[in-house]
C-alpha cells in the first residue's frame, strides 16, 4: 500500500506541472477541446475540422501514402519533410545534376518537376459508422465475425455517393469497438518546387537521429496541380496550381516556453492501451532481442566501413536503416523504465478492478495468454531480425519463395521481372564476404539464445561464432545466390540468362547449400512457432478488444482517444525543454550558431554549404532572427507524435504554422506505448529557419511572396 501511495505522489506533480495527462492522438471530430483551451488554444474545434466549410483540415494532406504535408499558399504550395520528399528528389538526380547534394529550387512554376505516382490525400469528412459495420455481428466470432464486418463495410461503401476522385475508407478504432468512415479526395499531379541540399535537409544524419539538441533543416516543397475546374487530374502540362479552401499562415513570432502548440497529421501506429504484461514483455524480452541482433550487424558493418571507404559509401544507407529502429528501441526501453510504465499500468489495472471486478477476469486471461505466447513471440523476434539483417538470408528467403511460386505456376513474365528488379536492387550494394560474417555472428547468437525445442536440425552446431565464420565463408563461396561463384550459375552476374530457363534455375537452387540451409531455418520456424504465435495473438486480440471496452465503460473520468492507425489526428502540448537525466537539462530551442558548432568540413553528416557559412559569418539574417539575434533552427514540445507525423504542421494557439514536425527525442520514444509528458518530446523545424533558407540561402523570394507571413 505504501508503494502505491508513493507512486501516486510521484506522478501527481508531473500532471500538475504540465497540465497534460495522457497526450493523445485525437480524431479531429472528437477533440479534447477543454484541455486544449486550458493549455492555451485560442481557436475552436470547428476551426480545426469542419466538414461543412473551410477549416484547417483543408490545408493538411497525407503525402504519398506515408508522411504528412500542409498547404502554405493560395497556389497549392506544399511543405513536408526533406526525408519525406527524399525519393522524389533522388529520382530527379543524376551524377551531372545531383539535387540531393546541391539542392533544387525552381525559378518559377514552369521549372517545377513532375513526380509520377506521387499523390496527396485530403480528408473531407469523418463519420462514426459503428452501427452500420457491426450490424448483425452479435454472437459471431473468428472468421464468421471477420466476414460479416467485411461484408458490412463493402455494403456501406457502395451505399455512399462519391465523385470519381473520392474514395471511402472505413477504419476500426479502439481495437474494433468502434468504426469510422473517411471521405478521401486524391490529387495526382504533385510537382517538386524546392529542397535544400542534404547538408541542410539531412544535417546530422545518423548521429543526430532521435537525438536532441538537433540542428536539421528537414523540409522540402512541392505543389499540387489540378484541372481547370480545380479538381484532381492526372499529370498534364495544361493543369494549373490548385486553389485550396484553406492554407496556413506562417508565424515568425518568437517562441516562449509553455506556448501552446498542436500538431495535425497522419500518425502511423501506437499501442497505448496494452495491459501491463504486454509492456513488460516488450521492455524485457522483445526489444532486447531485436537490439541484440542489430548490435552484431552494426558492429560487423562498422568494422569494415571504418577501414574501407567504398564499403562506407555502399553501406551508408543500410547502416542507417538498421540503426534507426535499433536506436529507437533502446530509447524506448529506457523511457519505459524511467516512466515506470509497467508499474503505472499495474496500478491502473487495480484501480479499474476496484470499480469493475469483472475486469480481473479479463486481465487474468490476458496475463495467461501473453505468458503462453512469450516463448513463441521471443523466437519470432530473433527469427525476423536475422532474416532482416542478414542479406544472405534475405536472398535465400527470396529464392526459397521463388521455388515455391514457380512450382505453384505463379511465376509469369510480370512476376519474374518484378523479382529481377528486387534482386538487382539488393545485389547492387551487396558485399557477400562481409555479409557472410554478419550471418555467421547472428546465427551464433540465435543458436545460443534459442531453446533447443525451437532450434532447426543441426543449428545447435552453430553456437561457436569462430567456427561459424569459416563455415559461412565457405558456404557463401559455394552458393550461386551470393555472386561469389565463377561459373555461369552466378545469379548476380547472369540474372537474365538464368531466369530465361526457370526449370534449370529451380533445379540448381534446390541443390544450393544456402537455400537449403535457409529452407531448414524457415520450415522449423513455421512448424514450431508461426501458427502458435498467430493463434495466441488471435485470442489476445479478442481479449484486448474486451479490455478496451471495459476501460471505456469503467473509467468515466478519463477521456479516451483511439490508438494511431494512419488516420488524420490532432495532438497538442506545450513548447518545452526537458530534464531527461540527472543533471542533464535541455533547452527547447536550437540556433544557427549550434549548426556551425557541429560543422566538420567534408564529413558526410556534418558538412555545410559555403553559402550558409557565409550567411552566418555576415549575420545576414533579415527578419528571421529571434530576440537572441540568431536564427532559431529546431524546437521541442510535448506533442504526442509517431511515425507518419513526419511533415506534420506544428501550429500555434491561433492556427498559424510555427514549425514542421520531423522526429522525437530519444529519451521519449516509448511514447508509442506509454506517453509521459515529463519525458516525451517531438522535434520540429522552426518556420523561421525554413523561411531563412528559402529566402536568404536559396534566393527564392518568389515563394516567400506567395505566403502569408505573420510577424
């Protein structure tokens, strides 16, 4: 009892100090308006989302299916992150015209570059449709329930009247206790307008990823084009700039700590309502297992990248990909422990049980199922990470699937060409000798960490890393899939020739030692783990839906929001620094002086363009400096964000754009599972820095002239 009282006492000051209890990713039609206004919002919920008239929602779009973007001019000018536009900037780049390195700025609209396949989606209406989707589902379970929901969903969609450019998307919320329908309008002519060089847009790259203080100008600019009637249309030189119902004014007022802010965008996935047992498994078992595999992969790659420049260049992108989640999971574990996430959830569960004793049965069943699933889930974590981080096993898995598809008669010309494209992309930057070392080491970890009942045949012989290194090197040299053989069976060098005779290719692949080795690995996983973990997860999902409903029925004092699922959401908080560790205090704002402090000439992460250095040295800041006399670059706040919020607008109390969301602070990455306003911070590019780069660095004043600047 004393422990519970003490915990409550420790948590209470945090709530009082921040005035923000749960964070939240709120459906725009169901905002927590009272708390937003208590924290300082000056506009209304209707100003943010109103399906009947222009509102801020009309300036916020999902960009290319993954990120968020916002309209910042009456001529359809879009702002999003540099990393969101990266693929499109890259597609326009060449050795002779390297836009990634040099940046790109159209001189006028005629110079804007089309991007085939890129779309932006507007959400024009949101309706709760739970009764329609769950009609007739009483008493149904399993496959019968899923089929009825799918049938009801299709019937609902067909009953709606839509334009040719509109679609209806129906999404489950609260683990399937509610359903919402979204009316989506898709625009397909999206043109690149401007992007700073990577030395600004990716400044700090891997080293600064998930880290504060940050100094990254992570933005790029596009424009939406429409037909003569302002409606969506395929790309045409006759299209004209889209005229939005609303665009965001851009504020360059100085920011102060505790200023209200909100972020509007499309967050990807969170799991805020998991039971304590699930969080404990993630923190103590799943995350550490995945980190352990990536520790080995990263260390092995780094050893060669440090001594061989060609390898450093070839593996830079892969290393960053592996490191991204690895770094995030470590921050997640630290944050979950520091915020006492498991203890808080256990205490909350006991509070719920005291109000509604029936919840004890649900919690007991969840504990039972998670504990039963735990060894299977842990094995799945190791298996999945090995396949992801050993490119040799990734290739073996691709060819294993190819054999099965060929024998099932599914490898037509289209599928073969798609496979060849995928393989070409992998082989382009694949070092078979180096990856053999990665594979040897992660397999030793797997063999030592995996219980014998899960180990494939003969994999108990792989526990010695030293022996594995020699074995894998030899097998890699013998295998046709690694590109190390010298005969005409070498897939990497003779792909077209080999796929011309698929029957012979399949026969040779079946004899290949790596394909055989992976086949044993996969078969064992499917037999010992896959069905079991899936069946138990189905049981857990049913219980989680029940637990979610019980929480909402029982806790009348709490205003609930649904977990993120890539639908349009609003989150809010205050501009704030942080105190993540003892004697460590972070301010809420970084400046251009800090960019120069990190500058390393010629470095791939911390080099800078000469012009930016000159602007700093001459202090040619124009109207973009703040009260310190310097240009603010990035800032942090307590907004509850996740993946998908990249590119989301950060807005002030009046709905003016003050920043561009692009990352989270490492110490608070556990916010996907347990948001804590003391630790969780989102990171944004300051609008002053964005406009400074456009105006002073790029000399693109014609773009500044399109915008409405609030001084």
